[in-house]
C-alpha cells in the first residue's frame, strides 16, 4: 500500500461533472481529491481486505443469530423493545440486504482492523463505483499510472445484479427515499435508482417527508401510490422512534436495508463482536462504557456513541486527555470505548481510512477517505485507488 | 479483473431530474427539464446563476423560434386551450405557445448546449380527448401565461411537451410529484417520517 502523488487532470471538475457527480466540492473544500492515489498489490487486496471483509460479515451474521435471542443484547444496542419482533421476523424471513461498508484501519502491514460497520445507510457509493472507475480508465490512458492496473471495484455490476434478486418475482416496483435538502444523500439515491432501472425495476423516488400512510396500513409515496418495496437512505434507529414507527410492522413493505441491519448499524456491535471473538485478528478490543473491562483498554482509545454518523461525537483519548473530537448531536443512547487503531495509514500529516464495500454480503469494492485528523468526518477527502499490475 | 467491465451509460443521468425521450424512437437522451425558474432553483442540480441563464436563454429562444399565429384561436387549435399567450415581436402582435418549461441537454461530450424552450404538446401529439395521462395533465393545467408552473405538481410522473422545431417529447420526472390520487385506498396521514433528521439538521447517512 503506497500513497502516490499525481497531478490531477487539468479538467478534472469537468470530467467528474460529466458523470453527474455534483458534490465533488463541499462547502468550498475539495471532497474528490485526485492529487494522490493509493496503490495496492493484488495480494493486499485479496488477503487483507476482501477476505477479512467477508469473514467479518459472516461473524456479524453469527452475532445476529445470538443477539435476536437475547433481550439483554437488544437492550444494550438500544433497539426499542416494541420493535424486537419486527427485527426478528425480518431475519427469520430471510429479507435480503443490498449493501454496506466496513471502515477499516490498514497500512499495508498486518491485519486490517474493523473501525465500524456502516450497515444501514452508507454513502460515498457513487464516487466509489463510477467516478473512481472512470478516473482509473483515464489515468491509465494518459499514462499517469501503469497500463494494466486494476481496481477493487465491481460495485456497479454487483448492485444491478443485487437489485434484480432482492425480491421475487422480479422485476418489481421499487420506491427509493431520502431526506430533503441533502445533495449527497439525493445523489446516492439517484445512483441506486439508476442501477435499479438497469436491473429492469420500476423505480420511483419520493422524499421521506412525503411518505404517507394509507387506510389499509400500507405506506404510500407523494402521489399516494402504495409502497411495496422501499429503499430508504434513512436510519432504522430514527424510523423506530418516529411517529410512523408503530406502522412499520403492519405495512407489508419490504425494506432495503432490512430491519435486521439495525443490529449491525450500531457501534455497540464493536463491543459485542469483541466479546464473541476476543482476539480476532480483524477486531480491536472494545467494550460498552461502564463495563469494568474498559480498564483493560489501551491508554489511547476512542469513545464512540452507539448511534453516530460521519464521525460526529467521536472522541480520541490518550490517558484521559482528549486528542481529537468532533462535535455532534449523538450520544444519548450510550457509548462504546474501542482501542485506537495502531495501523491507521498516515502520510505527510494525513490519515486514511479504508471503506470496504459489500453488495449482497459479498466484498466487491474499496474507497479511501483521508483527513488531517485521525477521526474521519463528513468533510474528509475521497481519494481513488488502483491495483498495481 | 477486480473491477466492473463497464459502467452503464444510464449512470450518466444519475443526478438528472428528468429523462427525456423522443416519442418516435427508443433513443433516450439525458436532459434536465424544469417547468419554471423556481423549480430549477429548488432542484439544486444547477446554481441559481445557471438557472437564470438557462431560463433567459429559453425565454429568448421562444420569442425567436416559436411558431407565430395571428390569432389566439389559431394558436390554441395547435396548442390547446390556454396554451398560448400574446407577444410583441418586432413591433407586431402575435400569439405564440406558452413557455411550459425549459430543457438543457447534457450529452456525454460534457458540452452544455443552450437551453431550449418547451411548449405545450401539440394537437398532433395530444389530440383533444386523448386519454394519455401526460396529455390530460398538460391540457388541464395549462396556465396560459409565461409561468407554466401548472405543468408541475400533478399526480402524473410524465409530461408531454413540444419543441420549437415541432418535435414531441415526454419528460419522466423522477421526483417531486404531489397530490392527485390514482389509488383507490385513501391516505390517512402523511409525514410520519423525517422528524429526527429535521431536529438534528445532521447527516442521516454515513
């Protein structure tokens, strides 16, 4: 794994906008950053990222089996008791999942370590799948990287295939939804709608604020069309607690991601996995705050709210002293403490985190986010990667 | 190979609000279609400045290129009741089809062509009494003025338009349709999701 400085394409903004990538610059700061790229060997990708990602997914599935039978675990994960049966039924029914992203610490040496699992509402998908792919093609064509380079990125093909297989019979009608006023979320959902259309589905978008409830208990879109299958880029923990939460169980709607993802999209997972498999090479020691075993953690550790996104409310501590933190509104449901990773890739004052993508639970893509601080935030820059020939 | 063998071109249209295709062929083109300047601003794909430029281009092109009629009834025969407005062009008074929207081509070349004005569908596309939903939509909500915002906001997810060159096009809107029920089940409530996102004004994704 190397960080290779490159000169950006002179017309890079035009090139990424040509693809429909609208949020390459966020609040005046560069988000899509092609002034460098990460180079991997095929062995690093397959042995250290692809293999462990699928192994961690299997470990998560084993955890779900246990968690759904344990009121104590569901309570610690702050899943409201009135939704336990709803979550259990979605797992027992075998509701299929579309995608997720494991965030990993990895510097090319030793095993990758799981920082967290964005199992429910991951973004950075379009830039991983399409913009990065197009960058690779052009970088090889202009000789910036060796001809014959490759990329760990079959996201686009896998998403289209997965959409076709999420529900029987296919093609089916799929609604997609996200919040208003978030160009990044809307861009992600528009891309997924595009994949769904290519899978032959009847894909329709509606904002989540527009969703309605029909008298027969089904949800409907802004035009009152009943919703049978809904991709929602909106977290389960919020849906459970909002006024339509009580309507979920009677809605006869197949949700993507399925309700059982609520068990994984929760930083309590990190403590639960460590308890299940202490010493697992791809896990960092982690405990719920207040657990006496927190005393066994390294002096340098991280405090994370159970529900937190984009690095919000995450604190890096060294012997009780705060080294880095990000403000935010999360934390009411509790925290986990996790050893700080010692294999975070750093170079010239920048820290990089790997996002390892799963589609239908198969590892199939990689993205890298870089930041001047060790906590990856929503302002972190996205850098492309390639596999050296 | 660890990467996709190709990225389907449909992905190029991912942030576009509308897919436009010719009524006479299956060739799809990716375009941006807005029914009004405020829709363009609200959609957020273009900057306010780009919207204003596009709207100004379309307005000017309509006056220059739209079919001109000596009487309102002659215009309305083509473009439907209240589908026309009067315009003073070169000192003379004409009736021309209303501005129903404007379209920006966003081809693969990346070149952004000048915005085109869109007008109500012609009688040839949407004859009186047509049962096509987009025709009924367009006819029933023609505003007759330069605003044309009445084309937006019905239950139909597609709208028919015509161009100054006489081409008929249909835009499929991927979002924003409200109201108008096509369902036999009535809606008992709306807006039961989204409150936490509002209260956090934070990220619902990661």
